[in-house]
C-alpha cells in the first residue's frame, strides 16, 4: 500500500468482540467505515452533508479483508486509509489496521456513486473527488 492518505485512531470496544474475546470479523467493517466517515469529515465532506444533499449515495459494492492477528477489547489501533483508485463513477480504498505499529489486517472497499432518483451510476461529485484527493496542500 502506498503511504496512507489518512489515519484514524480508535480503541476497540467490548461490543465489537465475540464470545472468544476477539473482534468479530464483520465488526472490522464497522471500524473501517467509521474511519472512512472520519476521513470525509476531516476533509469537509461529512456523511450528514451527503445525506442532506439527497441526490446521491456512495454504497460499497465490494469489500474484502485479510485478518492477520486478532484484536481484543482495549486494543488501541490506527486505521490507515489510502485511495487506491478514483475513477469517474467509483473509487477503491485500501485500509491497513495497525496495533503497536504492526499491521494486523488489510482491507479494501469499492464504492460506486449512485443517483438516488434513478438508482443508476453517476459521476462522482466534485466534493467527493476533492475529499478523496486528500487535504489541501499547505503554504
């Protein structure tokens, strides 16, 4: 993975673990999506703004995760996100979850922009492509 575009820090909560005391596999995607939402917020495009706009959505059409090491309640993790590909109507994000500086899992999500009125693909709005491009360059 290239250098991360964004890093989100979180502590694993008990509610994210299963009876074996480790993060339930599907809950990883909750953690990843929370990091994605935090990235959008940090770049001036919150999920609330997307919903308020009301004419498009960014559903995930593909998701995959490789789980290398278990996470447990109380673990402090860093979720690194990099935009792997930004196309006309879709984008792919790569995630690396680290604990103590070591990767414990890697994931990928593919999102497609959908027009809510028609249910069909549409071009990514400029605020989305800008948010995926990263923070503005400094002076």
